[in-house]
């Protein structure tokens, strides 16, 4: 995800508008269009297996720890990452419930607290790969909800969703999303993350640029009363973004869902009550 963005999930090097930028894809290549197919409910199917536990209640992270030895061809950082994945209760729970990534729990927890999905009939998912947020949106939004996702990486088909492969930062992408949506959106979701270079200030500014681009798109496509949910990285350049959000939405919250790792600088902005387009927007 160079210059574009990185998506959700445990994997690395993900897509570009939702995640990366290596290797341009064909403009707006549709990955899945089975909107009439019966929705799968990964979280619902697992509810029986997990006893209907909430998204965070049973995930204490306690139990046996898996230790990973550093193989000859595996770097220390790779070994640490693998060990963290193997010992992460959300990774295990995502697999149990059929979610494609642990990031699904971040959206699930935010919606449980702030309730923005239940009445949504049209949802856009920016940086959708591998599909965890799309799954949660289909599961928790209105029964007839249309979900359109985009990512630089190809996304495996999700029944009930329209999934596009392409870079959200390309000029054609917003118009293609609007055409697929066929009407104003109720929610725009963005879990995009720019490819990092290890320089904190530069990495922060890159993701803030993605968030601002996503917000510009949201302002153009949201219906009055709609919501915008986006990942941000703490770093000191948020004030301009917050001012813009407060101008367009009646309520703006900073959220750190339990599934977001404590050592991560990521936060989420949940903006609800879109005021509608004004002259000059």
C-alpha cells in the first residue's frame, strides 16, 4: 500500500485505496457483484458456538501463551509479529466466528456503543480488504442494505456485497463508487492506512491525508443524518480535520475500541448526524 492505503486485518502489505499502492490494478475491476445472494452472517453463526458472548466480554487474552522460535530465515521482528498473532484472542475469535480479520471487532465494538449501522441502507467501505468490516456491515445494517467496498487488493467474494478492486485515490474511483451505490450513502467507513516509512511525523501526515480525502468523498455522497467512521493516527495534525468534521456533523467522537491494540497509535473518529451539503461544498 504505497501512497494509497493499507486495509484491515492481520496481514501486511494490503491494498491501496484502502490499502497500498504497489502495482496498479485495472480501473474499478469488479470482484464481486452478488448483491442478491443470501447474506452470510459470520458473527451470527458463531454466536451459538461462543454462547452469544459480546465482542469483547469473553476475550480476556488469558490462557496458554504460544512462543515462537526465530527460524534461520525469519527475522526477530517477524517472529515477534507471529507470536503476537498466535496469542491474540481477537485473532482466534475472528477465526471462530468466520470474520476475515480481527479488525472486524473494532467496527463491531464501535457500533455496539454508538449504534450507527442498524438503520443504514447504503454503506461504503474504503480500504475493504480482506473484508472484515464489510462482513460486519452486512450483518448489522438494515436487511436490504447495499454495501460497496473498494481496495487496491483483490477481495474474495462476500455474498451480498459489491467489491471493487482499485485505488480509491485514483480520479475515477469516487465516481465509480457513486454509480455502484445508486443513491446517497448512509455511512462511509474508512480503515485505510498509508504505507509507513518508520518516520512518525511523515507516517502521521500520510494517513491524515487519506482521512481528509475520505471525508471529502463522504461529504459528497452522504445523505443528511449519515455517519462517517475513519481510522486516524495520533500525531498532532488532527485539529483541521476535527474542525471540518464538526462543521459537517452534529456529533464527533474519538474512539479507541478494545480490539485496537493498546500499543498502537491508532484511534477512530465516529462522526454522526451529517448536516447535508451546503452551498460551496
